[in-house]
């Protein structure tokens, strides 16, 4: 997607496009997940943070039910829709995200007027950094304010999840939108996905002489494809056989018993979720007691679990992780839903260049596309800019 446009440039583009002044500009970030993958829809624990790559929307409500939308990065040109005729699935590309949240708010009985919208985003799409949720969270923040609905962050999270699950057709959990809506500068979001309780956990890699590198493999993925849904179905089957509401209710001490009850594949999926939940709790504890320099082994173990038990990694992600580790990263793992997207590598400042060079070189040697590598730090969550 494009580089972030200055809000005054966005305002001028808005006026030029729609012949009227916008009501405001709202911004929402993408996220990385430090640890806790595929635990959210199992009512477990996650530890993501909002990043300083964001979607911005300039928006103006209309006095009819028409929606007109344009992005700064082109793609679909001007998209028009009528809110009175919205059906899940309608729209294409990024336009489904604003339409999806409008639909989800309407489903809650909120009167959503038509709107004109200009979108700008520098969250890379398909990179596992939640570019879609960044758009949804920016739009829902705007509509929540402009309609006077005044929903709390937890309700906005659930509405965006409905938009993703029903309107877009991706059976995802609540992690990404929680990070985008509830993130804060310098803090990771320790979220209990059962009751949406959040504890903000300081994550300051820099003061420990570390950087968190994101390695975007450029292998694009979609959670509306079958892989994500089939993992979710295995988890639900596992929970049913083990007689619990969700895998959150299974502790590591039950894994041995579970292996006698579950088929091999279901057992692997369950083992990932159960051990991953435990790793999130350990990471929070280690961050508090020893700091970021001590969480490396937990990140490594998480990757192995996703690669071997949950089977959602891919050769490019494995290469990014292995090469980072071999060149000085103290912990590395794929982040996000998997099947492509990005890896994270916690790296001493002095090793950063070596890791970057080695990963680019190894991708070249393997014949893969050149990865995009950048650092991230925890940034502010969704907010109004003007
Ligand atoms: C995607 C989904 C999230 C979560 C992760 C995996 O990012 O949107 O809800 O399930 O995958 O942890």
C-alpha cells in the first residue's frame, strides 16, 4: 500500500474527490503478535501490539444511504454502494472492510448513514500485519463517533469480528482488532480472549539493546481460504472430545490423557494451542521479571509448535526464522495467522545488519522474492487525528 499521506494532503484529496469537506480523519494501526497464535478463537491468551504502520480514513457522513469510497493506492477506483442493500460478501478488495463494519453496526441496531471515505494506508497487505483490521478499526472508530453510537472498545472489537466472520467470510478471532483498538505506545496488549480483559505490558526492546525485526516474506495469504478454517474446526473438535467449552480450559497436564482420546492430527492441533497458551503466560511473566532479553526461547518454541504441530508455517517463514537465529537473533517466530506473511526476530542491535543481510541473501539463494525487513515498536491504538 502507499506511504502515509499527511492529513492535510488527505483532506485536500478528499475535497477534490467528493466536492465537500470531510468530518474528520481517523487512524488505526496494524499489529504484530509477540506470542499467542491461534489461541484467540480458543478463548485463550494473546500478546500482540499495535505498530506504527496505520490506515487513515478521511470520512464524511451523508444524508442518504450511499457510500462512496476511494483509496490513495488505486486498485478499484471509486467504489459505490448503497447501505440499504448491503448483503454479506458484497464489494470487493478493501471496500469489503468499511462495508463490513457498516453492516455490523446496522446489525446492532445502529442507524448508519451513507458516507464518503478516502483511505490511505501503509500497512502492507497480505503480510500478516492485519491491514484489513487497520481499515476496519479506523472506519468503525469514525462511525462510532459520527453516529453518536458511543460503543465501548470491547463492543467495537466484537462488531469488527462480525464484519470479518460474516461479511468478509474469514472465521478469525478477536486478537487483531483488540491490538488495533486497545494498543498503547510502548505497551504490548495481554488479552484474555474469554472475557476481553486487557493488561498492558511494557515492551521496551530498545532499553535491553534489542530490536524487533519484522520480515515480510511477501508470501501472501488469506484467512478466508481453507487452512485457517480447518485449523479452527480441529480445535473445536478437540474441545468437544475433551468435554470442555474451549481449549482454553485444557491445561498442559491433560495432554497425556488427550493423546489417548484424539486422532493424531487433532492431537497435534490441540497440543499447539494448549502449549501456546502456556507460553503466553510464561512470556508475560518473564517480561515482567527479566525483560525482553529473556523471552527468546519462548518465541523459538512457539515457532516450532506452529511449524510441526499446527502446520501453518511455510518454507519462506522457516527460512526467515532459521536464518535470523543462525545470525544472532535471540528468538524468532512466524507471526499472525500463517501460511505466509511475516516472521519476527528479536535481535541485538549490534546483530541487526547481519540478520538483515543474511535473510536477504538466503532468500536470493533459495529463489524467493526479496523480503521486506523493518523494525517495529509498540505504538498508539486507533484514534481521531483531526
Ligand atoms: C489472524 C486472525 C486472528 C488470529 C491469528 C492467529 O491474524 O485474524 O484472529 O487468530 O490469525 O493467531
